[in-house]
C-alpha cells in the first residue's frame, strides 16, 4: 500500500532521459514588476467561497493504530517505524478490509478573476502541499511572489482552496481514517467537477481547467490525471518527482509534533492528531535552501504553517500512477535543491540526466512534456528568491500551450 502506484515504478522512471530548463535564482526584493504580464500585478479581483464537496469512496482499513493519538512519543515511534521499514509498517497496520467513506466536506476557497483581459475561458486550479494553506499561491511577501497575481496579470482566473485541516476548511477528527491521500484526491475530483459542471465558482462553467499543484497537491493533481483525465486540460506539477528515496529522511527531519502545542495561539483548536514540523530548523531542512530566501519569507511561511496527520504523511505514495489517457500538456517544476523529492539535487539523475524528467513516463499520451528546474531553490519554492521567475514561467508556459 504505502509503496504506492507512482513510486513503485521508480527504477524504470529513473532511466528516462529528458531535457530540463535551468533557471538561475536571483535575489529580488519584490520592487520590480518585471515578472508581470500586460495587465499588471493589481489585476486580480478575488472573492471567498465555501464549497460543499460530497465524497463517496472506498478506503482500506488501518489496523493496530491509535486513531486519536495525543502522545508525542507514540507519534515519533510511528514515524521511526515507518521510515525504517515502510513495507513492514504497512503489512502490520494496513489490512485488506475496506470501509466506505460517505460524507460531505466544507472546503474554503478563493476565486480570483482578472479585472482586465480574462477572455481566454481558462481557469487555473491551485492545490497546495503539506505545511501550507492556499495562501501558498498568493504568498504575501510581495506581489511578484503570488502565482495568483502573476496569473491575473496575464488575464487568467484562478481558484485555490484550503485542503482539509488547513486554513478555513473543515478539520476532520482522527489521525488515520479520514485525512489521507485517497480522501483528498476524492475531494479534488469533487472540486474540479463543480468547477467544470456547475456555476458555483465564478458564476459559470469552466470549459478549460489547468491543474496546478505543489508537492502533496501535485501528488493529488497527478492522481486525477490518471483516474479522471476528463477533469483537466493541462497539468503543472511543482515540487514533484517520482523519486521517493528521501521520504524517510524528510519525515525524520520534520520532527512532526502536535500542532496545538507548537502553535497554541494559532492552532490551539486543532485536535492532537494534527501535526506540524517541530522547530524552525526542521522546517528549514525540509522546505528551504539557505540562504536563498529572504528572512521575512521564512518568517511568513513559519507563521502560517498548517498541520497534517500521520494518515496523510503515510499515504502519499498510495495514489496516482501512469496517466494512460491524459492527452493534455504537462509541466514539472522543481527547485534544484529540493530535499524531499530530489535529496537536495534534482540534477542527479542517472547517466547525467535530471530527476524530474522521469515524470515523463507517467504521461505516455501527453501532447507536450516540459521539465523546469530553478537553481538555488528548495522544496517550498514560493518563499525563495526564484519564486517571481518561477511564477512567470508557470503562467507563460500555460499561455504557450494555447490555453
């Protein structure tokens, strides 16, 4: 189970050759509008919206775990056992029995439409990763760091939402049974279904949708391209490769701790089953590449860090796979020094290739595949000096695909 459909094909994917674009990061104080499109960085008109997303899906049962854990020693013990021997942990704690999850989730989102332009009928759907909420995509350090604002400057509308347990979305109880990768993929499918087939968001049906994810959000977006390719017209997977060799290193370095004890003022109402990185050092190790970000950027990311459950952390590899029927274009975007998905060197693929290009094997029918690597950039791309250029690259790539 935990080895997952995506990561089980790693030895094969590592052999795939591919050309990647290299971006040199430059320190940027945000004062320049050089990354903006023709309509400028103040072109986004945003409104908050709460969606009701029904989920009816079959999940495997966890066994021999404490679903309401509140003891730090227990949490750390599970991480150690999982990272030392994932197959053994899965064999012991994941059964062949299943249950049906049938409930409706309250999902908080933000729709932003361009004040000028916006005649391309394309919506960019943004899904954040672990440790963030949807503000990842509208990073408040500077307008240039905001994918939302850069997208609007080129005339694109965006929708971003807080995944369960983060931001203003619903927080399920329990550490294993509900909050896990399979549930979140089902939620994303429900969100995309409403964007495509209803007028709930933006007052219209969106005929063309580009799915953009970061990290865990990319894992979910990739899973949708494999399971429900009709829901997306293109995909941009940031902070994502098929290399899971450092998953254990990331989980160990994260020192995941009970969120309401680390941030009592901000996350004091979260159940004990929801976790955050245990210290500034833990957060930096997993998500940053010193010193290539402003101190204020780290402070902002840490001050807005969001929680995750063991259930989600341990099921990242359980979703996704080869998207045989996805025919749209795909872009993969990574920081060259991504600790989680590249062991801090995304250029270190086999035979002189880069690691992200291996994702191409997941998309045999894609109309176009591009890999883009930003130098001097860690896993949490949005906080690094390279982010303004990365944001522009994502949006202009979408534009280049006639979307």
